[in-house]
């Protein structure tokens, strides 16, 4: 090796160094030394205001991001169900349960009378308090064999009574039965010969002095008495005990002279109606007795109605005396929702789910039918958990009219819409939220930068012109 000679080795830059230099070259936001910038009072004020604006916009967008929104679409109803369930609770203030009948009819020719399946009837007093459950179907009454006889030729042995005569008879007798009838009523005409035969037989017994079987023509001299006793169905047989001329006990046993005679023999010395009621021979009501009808019915998904009216297979009714005023506690369509499920529904859907709830409808005239027109729409609510709630919304329009000679009713007419409303829960995506935040920050910075520059350069220009004016 030769002395005085040195060697130099040249090393190439490493890959990491080259990468860092390249990253520096693509820096979009190159920094300006602090001593080359100038802070102003106006700029600080603008910066503070922009910070407040950005904070407000961020909080409002973050709150919107946390909220769940609902998207509504309308489409043809694709439901394959052929029937729909109607849930209801209706209180009729002046119609006893023994005469209340729920009937269903629709445009397909369906006509069901006195439906009792899944129906509960509750007796109500004049104040609306519950008196106990009523029988789902009226008791069948056996009638004497019908004979083609001239009613006018039947001897009228039993006495006719009015209000004054009834009071006298009740004071004098231990047991009084009064047949409230109307000559035009076929059931009254059928009972008349049976009543007269029973009267004649009782008058020949040893209890004749303690018993009176009388009758009252509600279209004639007994009209005032019928109004006092609140008799609207014919024939009605009232039972008076304990020398009390105000009675709420009605005979509901068979309409044969044997049954009437047996009832008198068993009750003439019985001051209490308990045994007769227990045996099903009589029932006790109150003045102004009403009926609560609740339950559910399955109907075809076609236009139709269900209505509550007076009906009996052994009575006739005087139309002008029936009052169909009622209170609707609940009226919904579809399967009943639990309280938890109901709380999940959007407010607008929940408000239209039970529109008639807690509404009262009063008949203002005689023989007045109260009708409700319900337009029903199938509604599906899709939760974010992919769970679905199927329910129905409806609108209601109520009307009343006098129905001529027909019996009045409380009518609920329904019509199914061919459309379906789908309400779907939606939440804003995080990407959308992030995009909005970036837009807020960038937008506010850009706008405030423009305002700051305008204020800064504008103030400098004005100041320079003012200085130039002083020198001149």
C-alpha cells in the first residue's frame, strides 16, 4: 500500500430518507413562520365568532346524527290475509244487554246476526257503573202453541190498569203481575190468550185474594204508566212485590199458562226475588240500564259494517222509544298491540291507530241511527332491528240520521284501502355525518378567512388614504 493516498466511499441515500423528502414535497399546507404573520383585533373577533358558529353547527349535526328518522312509502297492499280483526269496546247508555245484538254484514252477502263468539256483554247502571256480566245470548223462551184465533173474540178477563190503579193494586196484593203490551205487536197478540187463561185459572185457586194479573195497553190508557216504568219492548211482564209500585223485576220465563201459574204459586208468599232470579224465571234491572259490549270479531277484507241494535226473538220494539247513544272506549283493527309495542310506533301512526277512543255520541232525536264511516289503511312499521309491526290506521267520520220506521242502531261501517303504508326507521350513516362536519369546518374557515381578509385590507386601504390626505 502506498503512503499519502486516501480513499472516499459515496453512499446512496436510504429509501426512508427519499420517502420522507417526497412526502414533504407534497405538503399542501406549508407553514409560514410566526414572525411573518400579523394578528389584529378584528381578526381575533372574527375567529372567536367563527369558533362559536362551528361549535353550534357541530352540536346540532351531532344531535341530528343521533336521532332516528322515519321514511314513509306507499305501495299496493300485498297482504294475503282474507280476514281482518276488529277490536272494540262500546257502551250503550240506554239499551239493556238482554236486547243488545251485534250483527255483521258486507258487500259479499255475509249477514251474521247476534254474534256472541269472543263477545262480552256487561250490564251497566244509569251512571255507567258495572252491574255484572250478562248472558252472551238471550234465554230461549217457550211459547204456547200458536192458534189461528180472533184476538178480539178472546174474553178480556184480566183488568186494565193505569198508574193510579196499579198503585192501589200493589198496596192491596202481595204479588202483582202486569202485562205491558201493544195491540200491533204479534208477540203481545200471541200472549193475550195465554195470559187470560192463566188469569182465569189463578182466580180459581186459594191464592186468588193475594194475587193480581193485570195488563196495560202502552198505546192507550196505559201509555203514561209504560213511560213511568220505562217499558220499550213488548210484551214486558213486570213483577211487583212488597207493596212497592216501582219495580225493576221482569218475568222472563216461558210464556205458557202453566209456567205463569207455577211462577205465581212459587212466589206469591215470597217477598224476595232471589230464588226466581236464580231459577232464571225473572231478572232484575234498573231504570236507565245500559250495556257494555266489548270483544273482537273477524270480518272479510271488503267494505261492510257491524252494528249494535235492539233484537229479540220474543219481543217487538217501539222505534221512537229506543235511544242508541253510546260511548266508544276503544276501536282498533288488526291484532291487539301490547303497551310496549304501541310505544314503539311513530306519533302520527299511534294517533291514527285508535281514532274513536274515548268519544261519546249522543242521539238528539227520536229513532236516530248513529253511524261511523271508517277508512282503514294497512300500515307496516319496520324497526332498525329488522323487526316489523303490522297494524292499521283509520280515519273516522260520524253522522246521525232518523231512519223512518226502522229500528235505530249504532253502525260502524268500514272500508279497506287497497294501499299499504310502510314506515321504515332510518339513521344517518357515520360517513354522511363526517362529511357534514368536514364541510362545516372547511366552509366556516373559508368564509371567515374571506371576511378577515376583506376587513384587513379594507382597513389598511382606508388608513393609507387618511394618512395621504394629512400629508397633502
